[in-house]
C-alpha cells in the first residue's frame, strides 16, 4: 500500500456548448491518454495511463462536486460552480459544469463563452494501479485501474502533468500498487535456441536445494518518507 497526493490532468472546454441562461458548459476531462510524470522521491520519470473503465464517478455525479478557481480549496470563495453530471462514452470522460451567478463569476462565464478561458484541470485520487516495467531503457508505465475524480478547476494554465501538491501539506490517498512481474521465459527460450538446446527454463540438479525466493520489498509510503526527510534536515 502506498499513499499519493491528489493528481491533476489538463482538460478542454467546449466553448460552443455554453448556455448563458443556464450558466452551463461542457468539458472533456480525460481521454485516458498517457501523460509523463515525475516521482521526486525516486528521481525517475514514468508514464501514467488512466483506464477510464475504472473511474468512480460517484463524486462528480453527487451534485456536490465543486468547480474551483485554480484548484484552490481553502475556502468557499474558491468554489465558482458545481459539476452537474459526468459520463464516460466513446473513450472520453465528459462533464457538464454550471457556474455560480455571483457577480464576480459573471466575467468568467463570459470569457468561457468567448473562448478566452479554455483551460480546465481535473483533480483525482488514485485508488489502484499497476506498475509495468519499461523495456529497452524506456520509462515505466503506471496504469491506473481505479481512480476517483473529485473536482474540476478553471485554470489560467493547465496543470502540468507532472505537477504535484506539496507532500508535507497535502491530503494523501491510499493506492493499491501492483507490480507486473517480469517474464524471463522468452529470454531463456531465445538464448537456448541459439545454443541448440531446449527452451525450458533450467531445472535444479537432483538433490539440490530449492532456491529461496527473493524477499518482497514493501513499497515506501511517500508521506512518511517526506516527513522523515524534513525531520533529518
């Protein structure tokens, strides 16, 4: 089990869907495409892919999921709207947003309609993921198989795919991370074929002790590591 902070992905507004009388417009919040991320604790880059079939839309469809001003969640003044509904179809996650009728939000709605504000970013927690080792020096891929979108924000600049909130301050969410095992059978088969021997994996000689399986290393808790690092510095 590992803990991760809220993740962010850029999304697109569809200005032509704006209904000024209802103060609504539509967004495409994800296509599941791979985005490049960076893990500062392990000093490595990796690709993150969202499996939209694993999206839990209960929060977005609760009628209370907020639309925020730039992911700010410190006070109610940052809530500028609400997510009315969210769906997944044709390989896309979409949502309808309704903005507040407070006076200071009116210019925001007008700029959305005029195509001036085009950038949206969605915040989500990762619940389950599978780590797929990269081949031939390529980055690993983390395939997110279960996640929960929690809020949608209007932003001046879309959230960087690798950006993460400060770990010492942010709420973290537990994620079940599975490592996809490396299959060595193909390598043995190729090697043995060049030597003119069978493709089966080598067996232990008669009477030899069975090999001891490697110890499983527990994944570190990112929040704990960060706390220890700050304490020791």
